[in-house]
């Protein structure tokens, strides 16, 4: 055999070995049990901003019970999350703050399950210096009121309850999610805003709250679903199912969310 052929064979053999190793790595990732490094599964969960605090706790609890899985959350307004899903952003599960947003994505998700409910409250500056007593006060001209934008679930709920009480509000700003509304109030950039009960509870000591009676309130439902384009279909489904377990529901109740 010519010398050039003898030198080429080891190189070809090494190249073939690398190719086979690469195929093996792809197979591991594709079966939904491992990430690219073959070690553990990383689930990316798109979740409504109002779930930020409780889902961080839930993620820790889930990882403890499922040592081979890491849960990463991306929090934003539900309408922004929906846009990400439509754009094909890599993710495994979705949890929104309303059923409408989830229903509009039915071609992208598995069957959704409502995992929790929530209600609205009025957040005011600490100690409520403007003396806000109810929804009707939000129409007062001297008040700086901030609301979520109408395409955001909490913005839609806010508009609904205000319309039902025939209260006209001219907000100083319309925010992309409920946490942004809460931030404006807690920083003193607004006198009042409508947020979820759970968000106000998370900001205890930074804002005061004014109760919205049940007869005037709206109920927010939180559906969760695995995404069809998930690289970890089984694990995504397992996480969604876990959100309805006693362990997860206990965390949600402690954070102020209501039973689904």
C-alpha cells in the first residue's frame, strides 16, 4: 500500500468515530431524558409574571424531588409569552394568567390544566396617603393611577371590573405586566394601581392594599400546558401534572393563590 494511503486511514477512522459520537449525543437529547451533555434534563417554563415568587419556590421543590431535572423559568406578561411561543422560542411548558391566552395557542400546546386562581386588589402607596377606599376613587382627577395594558390579562380584568362599576380611569401609564404596575406604585411613581392579591402580598411593607369586594371583583384562572415543540415532551408533561399535586398546591396556597 502506498505511504499516503497508510497515513489517510487513521485520519478517516478518527473522523468516523467523531461522527458516531455526535450521533449518539443527538439521540440522547432527542429522547427527552438528557441535555446535549448527556447529564440531566433542563426544562424551560414560560410563566406569567405574577407567578415569579411562588414558581421559584416550586422549581426548587421540583428539582429536589426530581434530581435529574433542572427547571428554568422565563417570566413575563402572558401576551409576551404567547408571542414567544408563536415565534418558536425553545421552551417546554407554558403557564398563563388567563384561559383566553392559552386557548389562542391550542395548536401549540397539549391539553391545559388550571392550576390556580387569583383575584384583584388595589395597591396604593405605603399607608395609603391619598385615602383610596375603593374602585370608584380611582377616577379622582388628582390621583396618579397606573394600570396594566389592555392586552395583558390583569389589564383586561382591571378594565372589566372598572367598566362594571362605571368607573372611568385615565391611567398615567399602561404597563406590560402586573409586576411593572406594582413597581410603579411601590416606587412612588403612582398613587394607586390594580394588581393581583398575590403580587400585593409579595410586596407587603412596600405598598398598602384596598380590598375589592367579591361582588365587584374578577377571578383570574392560571392554565398550564406542555408545549408541543418541547424537546422533553414527557418531562414537560410531568412538570405540568406536578403543579396539581398536593406539594405544589400547598406552595400556591401559601402564596395567596386560590384553589383551581
